[in-house]
């Protein structure tokens, strides 16, 4: 006997009081037959403002067809996206992280207001993915996430290039290493079509994490944007939501502490973005999982870095797809005992059951190193602590040969001031470049520092100058960089009291970040310091007054903003 799935939807209730609700839905094309089925939303992040999302309208139609064919009544609705790559290095980058919460809130609002029984969320650019996942956690109805997919690599002079190649090209141009035409050639060939940035940057990192967590279908994170597999992902996701409704499987049943540990493990093995720490903490908060920033070091210490992926490696996500994809990497990790196989997934099966059907890595592939000869014996994302970051800071050390750096602080209160100093060749080998007052509150919005970090790399200073900030870094950043310094300067964190010339040490082996300044001197500077006024206008003003510390995931609900 088929289960009756109608009763959850208040809108489709047989109650005569719901007649006005049904009357409005008849105007959008629904019939009596549709009112006998569960109502499933398709949350689309389609937009023309970025290539990451330009194709998602077609993917939403595929998901709608899958849900309808399975027996649901599907309805597409939209939310926003912003492009990190386009806003990078501008004041617009302050809106990037707040957009995560705007996306989450808008999806939750539609799901709640329309009494949807379940939904598929389709995202691509960096903040879409954690935004969709936070909405899934807060909505607490059966749901599946689908990744819009990675962009194909660009080609220039016979080599693969991508968006980060353009940022680093600007540094080479500023250094006089390439001319105007060569920079233009890189610009015109870096992004050949639809899809999110191609390396193991934030979008691909978070998509891989969500698949490892079990909240997207196997293969979703590595299937390219412009492929038949991606359209099939979306159709299958529509069907999967209906199955989750039948079986009564909710996000909280899948997004457990062990599922987050699986996600962290895959991120470490793939050499993912530092932003993964911020977003996984935010997702865990939403679903009520007790995940702490120190948990990342616990996983980092036992999981090897295997993937030779950009920005510190050679290959891009499409290469990993061709080698077997994220499922093949998970299979390798599971068989070696690194993953919890008993975690439930949106297929209705466990991780172990899914991986039993997954392909193994191709024998001739070069993207994933063997477990007995990893790129690094432990994970490349580390949490540093010390008198500069009592609540933690985040560094990505993949490909970085320097284990310890001590140098004089060169202190700037804005990214633009720091960028101008680098362009004027005022930052020297051995310096510690500090950009503060760009945290969640102080930015506001915790902007990414890809432009200035890429300038340093382009000038050959990527491992000769350390870059510290209470802001963030793009997944495309590499080099000697430390971000997410907490507490941030706006909250009176020690980074606010650094002075020009103070000696600062970054020690990745001991996971320490310290300034050679006594506690008494820091206290003295604190007493002479006052916080600048918080931003008050519009979205950024609301964000500045509500956002938590980055060590808590920079969340905006139910936490004291001073926490």
C-alpha cells in the first residue's frame, strides 16, 4: 500500500479553509491531481552575474522533471548569488560572506512560508553551497543538494589556466614579467564557459564536503557543469527527495557529527579551501552538531593530503572527474579506514553501501597520490593559536616549504593600503604583511584577500612574505598566508594592537602564531585603544551587528555577537 504523503502540506490540505491557497496555485498551473501529491520546491541560484550559475536555470528544470516523474508536485523558486571572482579586490567583496546567510534565509523563508514538504537546492558559486546547506538544516524537511558543477579549464600556450591565473598574471604584469597583450590573452582564455572556478577552490571544496557528508548524490561534486552527467544529477535529485519523503529521512538524520568528520576528512585529503572551516562550522551550528574549530586539527593530524590540485598543485576538478571523481577518492579513504561507513546519505543508503557501487581510481591517473606516498603525511589545513590568535587562525600549508617565518610586522588597516604598498614595492622579503579590521564585523563581511596574495605570488614573494589577516582568503590563494585571526581587530583581538616593526612568528609545525610582545605591553596598548564604530547601513550594517566570531563560523543567529 502506498504511503499517503499529502498530509504534511498545509497548502494542499482538504480543509475548506485552504481553498484560497489552492486558488492561487491554480493560477500558476496546478490541478486537482497536483493537490494530491507532496509539494517539492526547487531552489535555484540561477543568475547572469557569474559563469558559475549561468546554466542553473536548465538544471532546475531537470530537477523539476525528476521530482514530477517521481510523483511530487514541484515548484521552482530563486534566490541570489554574487560572484566572488568579480567582486574580489573591490568594496563589493564585503558582500560575499553575508550573501551566504542571505541565501540561507531566503530559501528557508520560501520553504517555510509555502509549506513545502521537501526541496532540492542547486548551487554553484562559493557561498551558494553553504548557504543552501544552512537553509536545509534550518528548514528541517527532506532535502537534497546538487552542485552546479565545475568549469572546464581554459587553455593558453598549451597549458590549463583558470581565474587564479588572471589574478597572478596581474602580479606578473605589475612586476614587469609580462606585457599588456599577454595579460589580455590570459584574461580572454581563462574562463571558457559555465561552471564554478576549476581548481580545488571554495566551490569545489564545499561541493566535495557536502557529497562526503551524504547530502548530495554520489558523483554530484565532480561532475562538470556542462555535461550530461550534471543534468542527470538534477533529475535524480528530484526523485531522491520524493524517496526521502517516503522513508521519513530528514537532514538531521544525515548531518551528524560523524558525517561532518567525513566531510573534514575529504577536504583534508583533497587539499581544500580554508573557507571550508568557516562554512562547516556554520553548517554544524545550523543543524545543532557540536563542531569546534579545534576538531579540524584533530582530523588534520591523521588524514594525508593526496590531491595534486590547484592552487598549490597542477590539476583541476575536471581532471579529478576523469580519474574517477570524489567517489573514487572516498572509496580509497574508506577502504583505508579514514571514513565512517555507517553514515546515512540522501540515497537512503549508507556511505559504505554507496561506495560499494562506486568506481575505483583509474590506474593511470596522476591526480591522487597513493596512501603510502602522499603529497603530505597530514592534512594541509591547520588551525594556529597563540597570543595573536587566542581563538584560532587558519592556514593552508599545501605546497608551502617554509615551516617557520619570523619577521617585522607591516601593518595596514585596509586591503587597498596593503595592495598599494605591494605594488609600490614597499613590502620586502622577510616582512609580515598584516591586514586587519577586515573581519566579519570590522570589514564588515570578512572579505577575501586574493588580489593582494596573488600580487605577492606574481612578484615571487609568495613564500618570502607572510600575509596575516582577520579577513579571509579565496580558495585560490596559496603561499605563506594566515587568515580568520580571532578575535578580530574590531572585537579588540590582539591583532588590533600590533605595531609596525613588531616581530611576528608563524610556526606551522607547532601550530602557533605569536608576536614578540609581552602580555603587559599588549594590555597597555589595549587600554589606549578604542574600537572604530560598527558599520550601520543596510545589509552590511545588519551583518556587522549580528555576526559571530569567525571561530564560531561567522553565523548570524542565536549567538551573542560578542561571542
